[in-house]
C-alpha cells in the first residue's frame, strides 16, 4: 500500500479564496482523521470519520471549515473563505484500530 | 488544554548518548502512544503501551508508563544523528466508546549532534 496520500502538498492562496485539501486513506482503514499543525497550537484534531460517517467535528474552528467523506477511499477538507490565520500544515491520518498512519501533509499559506 | 504534555520542549545530546523524554497526561487512558516527526514530514508511529502495561521495548526504544502518576517516558538508547526529530506522546481517553481518537502533546524536539 502507498500509505495515506494527500494533495496538494503545498498550496498558496489569497485571502477569501476557497481551498480544498484531499486525502486518500489506507485501504481497509475504517477511521480517518484531519489534523492541523501550527507552531503556536501544536497538532489539533479537526474532525474524524468512522466508516465514512463524521463522528466528532468539535475541533473544526468555524463554519468556514467543512469536511466530507463520500466513500471509503476519499475525503476532502474545505475552507471557504480562507483567511491568513488558516495558514498551517494539514494532516490526514487513517487507522484500523489504535495506530494512526499519517499522510505527508499539505502546507497551506494564505496571503 | 492538551491531554499530553511533553518535557523537555527541546533536548540536545551527543551521538551515542541516551535521550529521555517525558509525557504527562490528565485523564484515564486506554493506551499511550509515541510518534516521531521528521522536519516537514508526517508523524510516524513508534510504540504503543496499554494502561495495564508498565514497560515496553522496541529496538533502541524503551517506554514506561505510570498510571498512578499519569506519566510516561520514552528512552532512546545509543542515539544516532538520524534520531533527530520531534517526538510526541498521544493518549486516547478511556471513554469506553473505542473511538480511537488521540490527543497529542506539543512534542519534544530532539537534536542529536554527530
């Protein structure tokens, strides 16, 4: 398996634009997690899915953030409209039980 | 607030020395995990220790868990320059729901000088 795949790896956009981050989990993993990592706040869980169903989205900072998982092999995290304070590295991770497997991350810069 | 807090925030040692990192947490847990992150990369799972275990080994890694003190330590023996990375502890809350949701600390940045 290729591991967790994220795209794009880097995204630079202007304030107010819509940003869509993509994730392909490891096949057979029932759980998918979206995290955000910044120097100030560390690694924060935004939302996670179990069998494509969102279970806990209490970490999503505001209504500008939304996440979907239309099938077992694909998830998106959308920010609309984006703001400079959204600049961070966004990680997707998947798991079957305890151990989580992380993707390489998407480095988002909002100007 | 973060469930896991690592200590120290940064650690610099010479190659060949041992490195010890500590983690404290606040609530009951099912298990505690340690992850490693190289600069610019995703986190990689190192080792998991369950709440009924006290010590676990994996290669040059040794993890201890003291549930009475709500703390864990990660020891890397005979460190190498390639061990330079940030190390995070992660805990899952003992909610009984089996959610597998983890809360990460802010990490210890380890530098191993050749």
